C-alpha cells in the first residue's frame, strides 16, 4: 500500500457522495476565504459565517455563529500543538449545548481555507480531507495502523463525540494524529485516552449572554436580549434549552417539569454523589441541574497555564435551580443539611457558589427563627452605609413556610405573615427574600459574603411594593465579624427604608424544621408589579 500524498490517493480511501455535507463544505471553502458577516443586534456585536450547507449538528444548520471564545481556543490549541511538549492532542470539555460541535466546524473551516489535510470524525463516521478531495475509510481498514503512518504525523483529527459514544476509536487518539476531541464531561468518554496519551484537557465555558442572544436572534428575529438573559439566569447556558423556551408555547413549563422530575428522582445521598462527581450520574439529571466551568479565568499567552490543562469545577446551572434544590431538601435533618453544605463547599472555589451556600443557610435560619434577632443599625459614612453602634432587637414570633414565588404573583398574595418569600427570578439584583413581622413592619433581606455592595433603585421599589407596610426594613445578612459597607442608595430610598446588618454564625446549630413546602402557583397578574419587575 502506497503512503498517502497530496498527489496520490491510496486504496484505503474511497470518495464520498457529491451531495454529502462535508464534500459540499470542501467544495466551497478549500483554498478560499471565509466570508465572515458582522452584525449588530440590540446593541450587541456578533459574527457568523453563511455556510450555504445544511450541517445537522449546528443550531442554525446553515449558519455558524462565531462565539466569543472560539478564536481564543483556536489559537490556544494551535500553541499546544506547536509546543515542544509531546502530547497526542486536546480534549475539549463542556456541558451539552454550549457550542463544542460548532467549534469543531469552525476549526474544520480554517483547515479548509488553509489547504491543510484534516481528519473529521462525527457520528461514528471518519473522513479524510486532502488536496484530492474528501474520502471515507474503506471497511475493514485498521484505523490505528492506518493513521500511525508518517504521512499523518501531526495531522489534525477533529473528533465530535455523540450522545451514545464512549471513548473515540483508538485509531483517532492512539496514532500519529493530533486529536481535538469535543465531549461532555462524563469521564467514560475521555479519561483513559487522555491519561495514556498525556493529552491536554481544556474547558469550554457556557455562552455569554451576548453569544446566546446572537444564537437565538438568527432563529427568532424578534428575540430581545433581556429575555435571553432572564432565561439563562433561570435555566443555565444550554442553548438547546433556551431554544425550547422561545420556540414552544409551553417551553417554560417543559423546563420546569424537567428540573422538578430530576429533583424528585434524587435521594439525599444521590444528591451528595451528584455534587461530588456530577458526570458519573444519570446524564438526564446532570444536564438539567449541573454546569461545568473552568476553575479560573482563561490563561493568556505567556502564562505557563496557557499550555497546561484546565481544572474543571461544577456548580448548579443557575441560582434558581439551586433554590429548587434547597427547597427540595429543606426539611432534611441537620446532619444531612451539614453534609450537603460540606459537599457544596468542596464543589468549587467560585465566590458565587459560596454565596449560594451562605444564602441557603440564612434562609434556613430566618424561616425557623422564633427568637429575637439582634440587628445593627447602618449609618451614613461619606458615600457609604457602614455598621453603626445602635442595635434593635426584633422578635420574629413564629416559624414561617418557605415560598418561592414567580414575578407574576399579585402583591396581595405575598402578604401572609406566616410565610417567608423568596423570588423565583434567578438574577434578582437587590433582595433575596422578605417577610412581614406584622401589618405594620416588613423586612427585606440580602445575604452576602462580599465586603461591599450596591443596591439597585428598581429592586428597592419592587421590594417596597411587595412589603406595603408603614415601616420598611432592609437587612444585610452577613457572617459574624464580617467587614461590610454599602454604597449610599438615592436619597428617596434612604428615607423610605431603615438599613441594618444581621450577623450570623455559619456554624450555628440549625433546629429541625417542620416546614410545609406547598408549591406557590402564579395567580392573576398584577400589571403594576409586572411592569416594575
């Protein structure tokens, strides 16, 4: 068998059909330039390529949106390939629906326009693209032996794992090829070959709001950025999920059912295991609840980590999903709750996750509080509010039922003094919860582990509407001994609210709870509050 060259096609290769999408891409882009279209939409700039070919793995079939991180990963993978370190390739990890398959097509296009030989592997099929055209491998050919020949030294193999595949064919990752393998974080799909071949693991982040807005806008031209941002804050960064939200009239209901079914099928011990190692569990559950990201910001050229593996960490896909998880297990025993917090604390070093853990702990404390809480008045100090010396003892008087309420809930339906209200909205910027001590006194709470904070006037207005009492209290719940300041809110809200801090000991015992968790159903929409929120 003759070795493959630019001018010679060996007998192991056979041409593919002229109407195959890979052949059509080859015909359009081999040795040509990429026609990248620049677009500004709703104040956001994005780029895309009109492929003129229907690609089943793309969200828009014939359009490839160039997500903001694509150029970064293209250059980083190139640097890893050209570095003196001997590595067989890269595994590109990330949740489903964040653009990994699209990125491989982006890399394929760069190979085509630069006339570089490349191997494309997707859905169990393997293709060789070279100056003579596009070829598939004849059946019976031993891929590992074939690609282990000198002619394929360092040739890119772009490998896209589908939902059913495990590790890639050994011929793609245990040969002279340089593999770029895109897959979900389930270790059974990549762990062995990465370890054996000293491959570099890179972690792709979920799309930004601008990226997601671009993806949605090509499909739904009337889609506005704020709605995309709200959907991502609620359900996470899976583009397939966000498409369902906008495409189907019952899209939101579909996601709610999916999340709640995932939670209902979990025991507490399964939840703990999911937190420790999410991608060894049921993928239908993990994809609905868990999001994987890099532990640190992307390293840049010159940073030693630029050519080294990324570290992957896991968190709940959104703050809203975390609230549902917390509600699901809120009535667990003290011991189980503490185990959950320990598991979450080891989940990632990200501040957001630590904040969610602290918030959940505080919700628990405030729901079951039957004693007087010691509040410390905040006073103006130049441009900020700071902790003063005056204190106020506030008697809660009763345990309260934990209630997650949607924004469509009427103001009149969030007045029950026996309930502790938590907004469903995942990106609420101002308050985490509120309750009514009586018809005269209402309190909004913001849990924070930050040392400084800024209040949004819009959020204060919404909270004031929800409270509707003569006396409005705003309480920052912070860890005991924590240093904290808040930028002065506008003068109107300084007179409307009284501001306090409440210090809580994160290790303080939590009493057993007997809490009703009846689901809060939306009632008739109060148009004023909907306009406000």
